C-alpha cells in the first residue's frame, strides 16, 4: 500500500510573497522531493490543505488507515517529516506509537482523520 505525503504548495505561512517568488509551501515541497521520499512513500503536491492559519501544512494518507494533517512545518523539519512519513508507511493502520513519532508530529498535529469505511 502506498503512503502519500501531501504538501500544500500554495501555503504562504502567513507571510507576504513577492511577485515571482515561490511561496514557503512550494519551497517545502521542492525540498522534500529533493531530499527523497522513504520507501513506500510518494510525495505529492496539494493545491490547498485548508490549514492557512497554521503555516506550511502536510498530510499523510494511506488507503484504509488513519490520516493526519500537520502544520507549522518548515524546511528545517524535513528530516523529521521524512522520518515520520516512513514510520507511518510502515504502520499497519496509520497509528504510529506516540513516543516513536517525531516531535514535530507530536506537537504540530492539526487533525487525525479516521479511515474511510467502504
């Protein structure tokens, strides 16, 4: 099963973005792609995650599993975002034990969404 790390590429992180410059969300997406996804994870751009008041946002999803939305992410968080995505991908239900989660995932979680029932 493929895990998708969605990255909001329209996020301005509460900052004005000068004409012609990439917004913080687009820069975060590009840096994550450049760093490379862990096994079983696909990094995908998302037009908006509707978490505009919470800085750059990412979401982790996988069919039949719990999903998460995290906010206030920066390029400095990339190693922990990718580590957390790898742990999530390796889980059987999307639930990574709290103590094993990266600190940015423990402290910056905006939503936990139950699996869709078919």
